[in-house]
C-alpha cells in the first residue's frame, strides 16, 4: 500500500497524466478495496482460504511484474486499472489474514490483531523509507515470493492440527458410544 500511495502516485500518476488525477485514482483504490473486502468474505464461505490467497498472490505478482516492465508513458487505463487491481489484492490479503488470525489465535484475538496492525504499520513505514533509496517494487516482489509458500505452509499445518483434533474428538465420541452400547463394558463397570 505504501508503494501505491508514495511511488506510484509520484512516478506513474503525476508524471504520466498529471497531479489532478491522484485523488481519482486513489478513490478507485478505496472503492475497489471496500468492495473486494465484502466479496472476499462471501467467497471465503464457499472456497478454501488457501486457494483464494494463492490466486490473490498470483494476481499481485502479475501486477508487480507488469509495473516492473512497464515503460512509463501517458496512459489513463494503467493509472486507473493498477489501483483498482491493487485495491482488490489488498482487500483479499487483509480480509484473509485477519480471518486466519482470528481462527488460529481464537483465545487471544486482541493480541493477535494488535500485533498484526503493529507489523502493518512498521511495514508501511519501512516501505516509505526504502523508497527514498531504491525501487521498492523489487522488495515487494521478493516479499510476495517468500510469503506465498509460507502462508500455504501455515495453512497446511493448521489444517493438519485441526484433523488431529477432529480425529481425537471423533475417536473419543465413538469410544463412548461403543462403551455405552456394549453389554460387556457395562457388566465390567458394575
């Protein structure tokens, strides 16, 4: 998000189509982010989280690669489509990770959400500082390449833990049902 608000508005919007379009393009980002958050919540109730997140990360990587290879020139479609797609990707990322934290840290949600916001703010600040010294697109691409497999691993490990817990609960329930209907176990308990 810091790249979009900082470098993209300066290098792509202001230099390509003029400063008067900055507000409109960022408004498109905000609207697409809001609509994307609502849609993501609906989609997550039908599609597994790791699939939604994987598709989102691939879309974001494609967007970042496009920005890396795009030769800046006056183009209204780029100036509006990039913030719209960025807003959708950002909304999916925020909605999905927030819901994942809420599920994983069920007993300690306040701390989990506080830590999440703290890291987001730190990342925002670091991105602005880094943009003074080098093109932060490369940093974003490398972070996405690292976080994609890590999120999938975290999702997989969480799924494995849930299977173990479900299996234990299911086995205990079956043992109670079998024990209750088994006359030998009832006779032994007398």
